[in-house]
């Protein structure tokens, strides 16, 4: 889908809120209806072509096999996806057969929702959609909202359609659907003065991160790849990682297997992420809901690659009771082995101050790194942080112990400073940390610092706090600077000369350059 078609689709969906919900919901609550209905219509449109096949399979199981419980495998095979709907309804037939009675429509709608497979029912529950349907029916707008979402002038399906005026409605790919979700979330959060950055990361930042962690292994990627994001939001980093591997480094002569894993604390964004996994054919059971810090969901599991943009400046006090016992940290993810002043190895606390838990997500990923002892290539991590992870914490604090552990074990590979105002909800300075437990010989014992703070192009229109972005040329330049491991300097004149693109600055630090306090 091109940019113009994308904007048109987002504007159409956004108009539904203004046209139908203005007098029914306060503006800040529009998202409670729009986001789940977008997800539901997307799933519904995917199932429309195979609806008759599913109903035939259902009849076969009931009449011919006399099954008392559905055979899920057969229904999934008939639908073509890992989800299905066994009710007689689709959203279109609900709209077409409705009467003036909102209660009848509500009853039919609930029957339709009940027909979904359990994995979709969980998504519906996370969105609390049934409560929204009841509220809309009570306010006599349910039919109006449904009519908008099944309009022949909107296409949320992967198939090209024609509208009643014979205008082409382009296909909506899974990637395009992700863009629609994220643009809607950004608009809703901006409207509510909320933090959109907690939900997603600009795509060009994700593209840079994928280059940085995958490109060094481009000629030696494993046949089976696992990717993990402990703060996955709507799943942008996971899906972009898969897209990157498939597009940039397609396998030759064999089919590469890519498995995506994630955890998300917010029910709404978790539901979006899980629905996207189902649509893409990934295993939705690998996406978990809940606090990553509170529960070690993937204990004992190791991953090849990990990418994340964890919340920074956010308190983890509510999770503290599950991580510590009084003053003692009990969760082994956040305990590290470090030498004391006399060189004796001791267990040290790696928990930061309770007002900012971003480094805990880093230690969660470090805990999930693959050991190189069995011949594996280890793990590579790319994580976004603000300056707090670099500078806060005195010697002996959890922040300092985390930095010491990463540096003294030669895990810290590089830190890239990015431009200000690159993210939607904050103008502060941000950094990408690259971590690896299998650094190549030329990078061992060194940490590369890359200053890319002046590499950006201005947006024509601000998106929240975001007023700039990386161009493809910027991404290529930063990536090549990292891969070459060169020390590059630049002059102040380079920034001020009209028409001159600022160069990257890169320096190398040996481990001996770091103080004991890290």
C-alpha cells in the first residue's frame, strides 16, 4: 500500500470515531471501540473467502464424524489460518440482516464472537469488546459503527477490491496493517496526551537496529532463528525483524524457520500483537501478556536475537515485591557475578533505582543469551535507552553493577547516540546499545561509540515530538561505520556548511579505558 492509500485508510477509520462516537464516548475513549473493531474487521476479512469451507468442515465433523468437540486442526486447515469462526455470521451478514432492534443485533453479534476460536476470544477479552458493544447498542449506534466498518469503500483485506465507483482499493498487507495500527495508536495517544513511545518505535529506528544485529552475521545466519522482545508492544520489532531476514537475506535451497517471541504488559497492545502473529502465521502462543519483570515467563529459554525499546523513566515499584525479599534481590536475572576489590568473585545486586526499570529489561535479555559453549553463535541484542542507563548510579549501585557486568564480560559491543526528537513522545537524547556474547576477534576488548546525533532529515510535519527521521542513507552510513569498526572524526564546519550531510563520528574504547565504577 502506498503512502497516499495508507493515509486515506487511516483517515477513513479515524472519521468513524468522529461520525459515530462523538456523542456516545468522550474523545479519549474512542480508541476503546476503534482499535478492537479494526482488529476484528481484519480477522473477519481474512476469513471471508474460506467461510463456506469452514462451515462445510463443521457440518462434516458434526454429521459424518459425530464429533462432540471440534477438531481444531480440520477447522484451521479449512480457514487457512490458525484461527477460525464457526458461527453462521460474518460482519457483513450481521449488517445485512439486521433489524431496527439494537438488542437483536447485539445478540447476533455476540453469537458471532462466540464462534471464534479460543485464541481470538482471548484477544476480544483483552479489548473488553463485549462491554463496548453493549454500550453502543444501548446508545443506538452499534449498527452505524458496524455499517462503517463493512463499507465497500474501505478495504482491510489482503485482496485488491473495487469500490462501488469502480475505484481500486489496494491490498492491505500484514506490514501495512501494522502501519495502520501504529498510526491509529499514535493519533489516539497524541489526542489523549499519552506516551505513544511506550507502544511503538519509529520504523526507521527499527530498521537501523535490524541492520546492526543481523548484518554482521549475514553470511552465517542460522537455519532456525529465534527473536525475542521483552517489551513487544504491538509487535513492530518482531515483525520487522522477520521481514528484514526474509527480504534482505533469503535462504537458498532451504526454508529458514523464524520464531518470534514477545511479552507485553498492556492488554490492548498485546491483543494487537497477538492478532498480527496469527495473521502472519506465527505461533501466537509465543506472545505472552503480563509484566516481564514480575514473572520470568521464558525462564530457561535462549534466543538468537533480541531487540527492544523498553519503557524508560518508568517505575518498577509495583513489580519489586516479586523481585526482592526485603532488601535482598531474589530473582537471579538481576544478580550478577563480579570481582570485588581483592579480585574475589561475589554476587552483586543489579537492580536499579525503583523509579526507572529500563536496565532490568537489558538484564532480562542478557539472561536469555545463548551460550557459545555448545558451538552456537551466541546472541546479539539491540536495545534503546535514554541517558539514564549510561550515567545514573554511584559505584556499587545496581546501575553501576549492570554496566560493570556488561563491560567486564566483554558483552558491550557498541553504543550509538541518535538525534533528539526522533521518537514520538520525547525529545530527549536516546541511544542504541548493542550487546553480544560472541564478539568477533577484531571487536573483542573494545567498545565502539558512534555519534549519529546530527544524522537526520526534517519531517514536513511533526508527529507528536517527532520532528526528524533517519533517511536510508543515514541508516546505511551508521551501519557501515559500525561494521568497519573505524575511528572517524568530523569537524564542526561539516555541520555548518550548507548542503553538506553530517558525517558519523566513531571512536573505540578499550576495556582498560573504563573506570572500576563503570
